[in-house]
C-alpha cells in the first residue's frame, strides 16, 4: 500500500526506526504517514487547521507491506491494541508480537476521535518497524 510522509529535510534517509512507549497514545519514534489517496490525510488536516507550512515540505512516497499491520477501522478494532493500564498503548509489546505498523482508517478515526485515540487526527499509519517499507522516494511537493 502506498503512503506519504512529509518532511522539510531534502536529504531524507530512512534510518532504523526505534520505538519507545510513552504515557500518551503515541510512541516516541515511528514514521507517521497517510495513505497517498486519502481524503482525510495529514495534509488535509494541516490545511484545515492552519497547522505548519505543509506546502513547503518534501513528500516521501513509501510502499509499505501491510502483511503484519494492525488496522483500526472501528472502535472495536481499537480494543485490539496492546494497552498499558488502559492509559497508553504498549507499542514495544506490539513490535515483539510481530506488528510492523498500526493503520487508522478514516472510518476508524471517526469512530475513535473522542475516545482513547484522541490526537490521531486523520487517516494515518504509524510505522513501528522499517522492515515493512519495501521502497520509498523523495519528491518536492
């Protein structure tokens, strides 16, 4: 599946991804992207919320193997995440279980927006293990 990541770094190199748990619902580390043809993407969110200068960014198009992903398309799917005391997500444990990425669909975002996943503001994927990235290329937006 193709995803897009935005960066101001025109020398982007994919480095090994290192994940640490936090006391919030996002990990320290990870590569955040949106599906390339999403109608509810990070870029759309940035424009609607007047957040950052996304137009001056470079985009990285990534081809991601979704074989070992966890897809959240509903509130019920969100409950499949590994939790630490029902407060934060145990991303380290998920990697140990063989999960390479967590994909929140547009429908999943709508159903979980004001729940535990508040802060995952758009259709997005967090890549936890760079080994699922088959290839990528840098493009000027």
